[in-house]
C-alpha cells in the first residue's frame, strides 16, 4: 500500500504540477521515455524542506497538447517566454551539476503505482508504508515495473504483480548530508529560476494550434440535402479536406465558422452527420471557441488530426442568410472528389499539326501521374465516360471517334517496334542511299504521329461513369496495381473527340449549326464562362434562387450555353445581385437535361427568396492559350502593371511590346484583365510613368478600341501600324485589376411612378444654369423673367455588385460648387435624354455627382458614405443613392419639345469613368407620351431586362393614340 509521508502531507497544498510533452535531459528520465514511449511525463515541483528536496515525474496517457494546471493565465513575460523556456532549464541543469560537486551521497528511487490514469495531480512524496526505499539501477527498475513487476530487488519488499498497473510517480531524491551554506544557495537559485520559468509555461497554453497550421484555413459547406447557408463543415488542411467532430461543439464554434464562410453569424449547429458522412480525415475534435476568434484554428482543441470520432459524428452549421459586406470567398459548391486519384486530365493530339490548333478537340486521354502522364485502357470505355472527359475540358458535347484510324496507327507502331533495324553490315558497308532516304521518310512520319512514338503507361484499367459527373475522379475507377506491369489486353489508349461551343470554334461554317440556348444567360462574371444565372420568361429576364443549388444543375446551365461541365456552383449572389423577378427555386437537375427549364423546380414568392440569394456558376472552358500572349510589368502587385503584348515581326520573330495609352479606357482594361485571368478592371491608365521602367519595351500596338466583351485584345480594333503621338514608355497603357467590382442599376419602376412636369421660373434656376443643367436655348432667355418646362422624376441608384462604387478622382481634386454648397466628385454621373422614333435626341441633360452617398441600405447593412462636412463619397454594396425629384438638375429640360411619342433614356456612369462588373444594365428606357400639357411613362425597364424580340418591339413602338396605357 502506498501512502503520504507526514512531512510531505503538510506541504501538499503548495505543490505545483506542470505538464510537459518532452522529457528533460536527465539520465533517469531519458530511460523512462525509452521504456514508456506511449506516455507523457508530468513534473511536480515540491517546495524545499529542511531535510530533503524532491522532484517527481509522473507519466500520464493521452496528453494531447501542452497545458498547465492550475488554469491558463497570461504573463507579462509572454514575449520572452520562448527564450526563457530555452535558457532557464539549461541554467537549472548547470546549477544541479555544480551542486553535485559539493554533495556526497547517492541517488535513490522511490516509485508509486496507481491504476487510475486521470488524476490531475497525483499525491506527492509517496513512500512505501514500511518506509523502504527502492535502491537499484533506474533502467532495470523501470523495465521491471513496466512489465508489471514491483520494482524491488528484494522479494520481501516486492508488491503483487498486477495487469494494468501504471507508473504514477517517479521520485528522485538525493539522500546524503549536504553543506548548510551550499544547500541554502542551491534552494534560493532554483526557487528563483522556477519562479521565472513557471509563468512562462503558463503563457504557452494560449496557443493550442500547431505552428505548422496554414495562415489562411479554407472552410466549406458540404453534404446533401442542404441550402446554401448550411451544411457539413469541412476544413482544408495539409492538402486534404476533412471534417470536425461534434464533441463539445457549440453555437460559439458555429459563429466562428459562419463568419469564415462570409455569413454574419450562425443560427444553429447540427450533430451526428445530419448532412451525411464526410470522407477523409477528422481534423478537429473537442473544439472550444469563445465566439470572438477570427478562425476556427485559433480555438482550443485536441490538435490537428487527433480525434476519437467517426464520420457518424460530423458537425454541421446553419448560418444566418446574410452576407458580410465585401466578403470575397463566399460559399462555393465545388466538385468534392478525391483529386489525388485523378489530378489532371488532358487530350494529347495524335497528328503533329493538330497541336498547333487550339482548342484541342480530339486526342488520347491522359491523366497526370507522378511527374508524367499515363493513359487509360479503352476496354469497356463508353460514350458516357467521353461526356465526362469532354465536360471537364470545357466542351458541351462529345463526338464519335474513327477508331479504325487509331487502330491502324497502333498496328504500324507495333510493326515498327518489332521490325528489323537497319545497321552497318558485317563487311562494314553502309546502307544504300535509297534505303537511307526511306529511313529518313519513316523518321519524319514518326515525328508527326505522336501515338507511334509514345510509350503507353496505363494507369486506369476501367472507368464507369454515368455521364452526369463533373469530374473523372467522381466516377468509379479501377487502377492498375502499382508494381504490376500495366497492360491493356485487347485494347489501346482511350481516344475521345469533343464538340466545342460556338465561342471556341475555328470553323465559321460550324458555328451556325451549333446553337446555344436563348433562354439562359450569365451576367456579372469577370471571366468567360462565369456569372449570375438568369433565365427568360415572358420576354423578361429573371434570376434563380440558390436554395439546393448544386453542381448538377450548374452543369446543365453550362452545357446549355456552350461550355463544359460546371467547375463551381456559386451561392449568395457571388456574381452580384439581379434586379428583376426571381423565377426558380430549389432547382433539382440530374445532370442529363438539355435545359434548366427541363429540371424540376419550384415557383417562388417574394417571401421565399431575395436577390441576395441569386445563384451563379463558373464553367469549365477550353484551353485557348490567350493568357500567354499578354503580361503586365512594373506594378506593385500581380494585379497591376504596364500592359505588354506578344507580337511577331516580318521574320516571324516574337517579342514583347507596349500599347499606346492614348485611346486606352476602362473597356480596354476590362478585356486585358479578363485575358490575364485577373478578374475585373479597376482602372485603365493612360500614363504609367510612376511604375518601374527599368525593363520597358517599345510600342507595338496603338488605337485599341474594345466593346468590353472580347476574350482578348487581339479581337479588338487597333491600328495596323503603330501610330502613337506620345510614344514614350511613360505614356503606355496600364491596368489595375481586381477580384471584385461594383455594379450600379437604376430602379426603373420608381422613375415611372414619380414622373411629372413643372414650369419653373428662371429666377429659381441660376444655380442649375451654372452647372449646365438646362438646354442651350436657356442662354437666350430673358433672365430672370420667364420659365422653363422641366420633366422631373426621382432616381434610385442601387449598387448590386460586390465592391463599393467610389469616384475615380481623389478628394483633393473634387470641385467645390458654392451655389449648391457641395463638392462634385464626378463631372458627369448620369445622362438624361429624350429620343424620337429615329433615335435622335430632342432633349438632353446631364447630372454631375452632386453627392454620392448612402441614402438607404438593405436590412443589416450600415451606411458608409455621407457627403456632409466634406465626407467620403460613394455607394456601399447593398445600399442606394436617392436623387429626389425636387432637387436641382434632377430633370430634363423639355421647353422646346413638341408633343408626341418619345423614348426617355437614363444612363448611369455613361463615360465608364468608374469600373463596374456589368455596364449593360447601366441604361434605362421608357416609352413616353407627351401631349403638350401632361406626360406619361410606361414600359420602363433596364437596358438588358427584355428579350431581343421584346426590345425590338419597344424600339419600333408606334406610340399612343390616346392617353390609355394597357
């Protein structure tokens, strides 16, 4: 039986216990770690009494991380704790060695065993009840005890051998006479060092996350069925997706995770794998967050990959369906497959001339394998497999392959490999010239046919896709054994042929034959093949709600538009918000439908969804290599710089050159950023003198004019020969690209509801005349007598993009207008026009940015911009700027307009001064009936809100014969 000694019972309350994951470099403890590798060591530092000093080492199982008892407290020594933790034990060791020179005696060992592993601080100073001290070799003693022995060298002193007995206390105590002065010096030094070292240990408990954790942890929602703001939590750590166990999970954990996903907070969490069992690692367990952490990795846990859970305990979250403003990485539903099985897929063209034509539509299917490429055996290969491969590579459809052609190539390759080789004869004679010529021709043919000179390595033996998968790795695959010789008995490498969409066809005659849907479109995307999904119904475009939005539904949309399968299904208005109706909700495609309209869906009401839930897609597109012919240099980051393009001279020599900045605008910058793959254009710069010009090149392109929708600058208009007035490098074109952009849209219905006519006296229009808000004939009026007839209305301008709309000009260059008492940050913010049936302007006006500010915002969004007191100007995402009908210049001067039928047009940001994600929705049109006394507006709509057919009818509208509007 083990018990406490009387002298040590008094000082039990003053015992400190420190848990460590490493052993100090002493001999006995080193032996303890050698014989007990699965344990952890616990040091208990006892106060020094008059007769003896003791240090106790206690093993404890499953100590998962470095911790201190009692409590986790900070210390003012925390910045120095790593240094102190390293130096103080060394000093302590030196003192121990020095002390050993001045003392005599021997080291005796006392051991205690206890079956209970989970004691926070085992009793200190344990001795045998008979007072016997175990004096023996520590190494032999520990070995004996670990095997279940008593640890005693004498039979009389042994304890019964029992299974499961564990070491709970290992006490090292020098038991000899010591000099009084040396003892007090040693005691004081060690106490001082311990007093400094122990608080440092306490500070280390605030960092449970390993130092090797990534700086930006990726988080995603997964599982099915679910909405876009809920799902199983998955973390991407060390190149692998894994889950979180629901042990000790709480709403505080859910709040941290939802904020990482871009939602404002969490409304709940789920346990027991409600959204299905995950795969792979269970990265975190027993997670304890306070709720204010910026990342889940900053919360306490058992450590990465340390869990006793199964995937039946995967945790999930339900986030509040409200996005954090300006959050870039929203919830993305991507292909959750094990890409380690199939990392990358490509088509290797067989004929040499085919590789010079992009995109590559036919060839041998190859998968990335280690540092090279491997083939797939075509035995059992089906057209469904081909559909999946083509979709991955950006092609909407598959075509039949002429297998006989490839079989002949295979046969020729086999004959060539087994045929006799032409060598120098035994007599030393060279082969004839005819034979040499024949060999040369055969060599040229072999260079042209890649298949003949490619050694086949079959990685996959069998593939069984259903045809709806978005990635080959999602299909059932059968791999060849690693160490076995990979063969394809009775078969050959898989060859597929794909049909590109109209945008990627080289043959113009085929473009007319391939049709894409006219009832679906993508809006607001920075790159080709991505954007907000909009569908056409009753000649008006509307959006799709992201409830149950999936990759299968997104793939149907992508293929319908002439792209491949979906790479990502985006939720939460990732590509901006629409302004029209919402037509679809809970779309459930199986992946084989020809149109999204063929998929089951629910009709919704305004209560079901809002435009903050608009669904979007990012499609696979064919590789065109256009990013290889453009680059930016000299900028401060990879998103900005001087634009250079690759050009060829008369001799075919390629070189990089600059673009003249004279005609360079935001629209040209949009195309450049798209071609570079850097998102939206933030600014198009005509001068770049302030960037690094150490390695500038010459001008090779000028007069560039783009519409903004082109895929590459080569598709824009430009001069055949360079004609640049300012040819110096400092006047070359530059760009600043961005992953996000604003998007302004006018509320068309409000214009229709608030329109009226006012006859305003001239003496009340001096400020308006100063800002050029009246027609030209006003200058000839008899001021201040008379009046002007004004068509007045209210404008409500929404920012539905993903970045704030801010003036291009800095605050220092704003113009002060004393008459109205405010600054103008933009010279022209909107154009107001009245057009006749021929499209000619009969009245026009413009409005400067009197004051760009947040008048109102959506629920949960705070205002950021206010003009008062020289405040910042702009429009926040989710807010709108309201120009009331009763403020100056919010009108059209129609004093000289005759009665009739017209088209009223309003255009926001008409000069493309500030970059936006979509300029097609900046205009608004209305049919207008004016009888000389009253005016009516009807059919008011955003410029791209109607179908082409409806827009043609609008433009050809004959006008009203009476004042009744149906």
